[in-house]
């Protein structure tokens, strides 16, 4: 049987070990056993910081969180606290659902939204001194028919209307051409060029960007395609042709980073940066904060996966990191408990207090 003296000696030794543990650095004396910051065995802050996020309230593959003005205001505060200075509406409408009461789109059979989210987002961006990029309307026709020119036709009216109604906001600082592609398409260049030119013409030259995906192995597997994943050389050749046709009206490209494997990041990222430099376009990364490697679609990503992607972007000299998407996959108030933990790990890595 352990006597009192022996017990106290063991307890004192355990306390000394706990006090020296890197897991417990910075905690109070009495809270050493309960309080811990994760000790990193990799260099802190080697990745490119996320300074922008999409706002996804018109989606077809992740659930709505049904937030009101109070929740959105809190989320903008969380964004600001980690250095996010740019917010982008992923799209202003998708098929019949809208974020704002567009007279034109309502006349085409779209549904009236209960809240003007566009006005809310712009007001909050004004309040928190952020740049807001307006994401264009997605009719769904591109996904159904493969013809992008229909999107350009519809958005001619949307662009004019939204600038007239909301362009007075100081935070309205750019445009997101929301039609997503991955490879060469005969309608891609004329579609992007027409939409980009229209955006610039009505707004006095505000910047435009696109966020395509890379047709990597995860994309092929996810979409059930029969073709092989794109090679690095084919990716470079096809996007060289696209950039050549749009660089005068598209200022930045933020390739989605989740469809290629982690050991392929540098090869594709180097190509993207080289093409951006060639055509005078900024090279951003769309650092996805949801996990494409799991059978459940979609959950917050494992921190190390995000870290590796941001470190690759930094190594390749990228200009900016944005994410899809903070509110669902990284916010402390997300419906997903794991998102708040990702937020905490991100703050530890970048030493954000």
C-alpha cells in the first residue's frame, strides 16, 4: 500500500514534468494539467496567410446555417481577427434562388429572398473595412448544357443592375466571374472576356477574378469521369491559351487547390504562378478548408492538409490566399464543431493572439 510520503513525492514529480511539457507552455501554475497549446514540430507561419474568403449562401452541396444579421456580424469579426480583408460572394444567385431582390432575375422566374443578403454583406464589409467582390449569377445552364455563353448573356443585365443599386458602397471593390471551369472550352474565353469587360466598363475598371478547378485525380474520381487526370504539361498548355484570351479583363486567377494530391502541389502551383507572371495576372490560391479526402461531403479539413497547401503557395510566391469557405469550415460559430478547432489551430500556427 502506498503511504502518504510516497504519494506526495510522486505527485510532485508529476507536477514538475507537467510544468516542463511544451503542451502546457503559457498556462497558469494551477492550470498546467488542464490548459495546453498544441506544440508544433514544424516551423510556425511558413504558409501564406488566408486574407480572403468566399461567402456561400447560395450553394447546392453544403447546408445553409440560417444565420441572420447578428450571426453574420459575429462572423465578420472572427474573419477580421485573423487578418481577412476581402470577402467574395460565391454567386449572387443559383438557378432560382437569389441573395438579393434583383428585378431582372425575379422577372425571369427566380424566387424572392426573405432578406437582402447582398446589402447585409456590403454593409458589414463597410463596417469592418473589407473589400467586397460581387459574384455573378449562375443560371445552371452551363452545368446542364456546357455552353458558357448563356451565362454571359444573363449576366449583362445583372452586372448593370447590381452596380446601379449597390455600387455606392465603399466596400464594393471588385467582381468574381463565378462560372467555374477546369480545362479548355471553346466558349470559355468569349464568356469570361465578355463578362469581365462588362464589369470593368460599368464600374470604372474594378478588378475581376476567376476561380477554376484543376482537373486532377480527385476531380476525375469525384465526378465519375472516364478520362485521365490532367497532366502538368497539359494543364499549362490549356491555361496558357485561356489566359492569353482573357488577361486584359481578368486581373487574378485563384485555382482551387483541392483536386490534386499534396505531393503534386508544387508542380501545379509553379505552373500557375509562371502563367500569371507571363500575362500580368495576380496568382491567388483558393485554399479549400473542407476535406475532399473523406467519404462524407463535406467536413472541415484536417489542419495539416491546409497547412501543406498554404506552405506550397508561399514557396511558389503566390500573391494572395482566399478560401472556400470560412463560415462553414473555419468559423468558431459554424454548425460544424471541427471548424472552430481549425480556427484555433490556424491561430496557433500563425501566432495570432
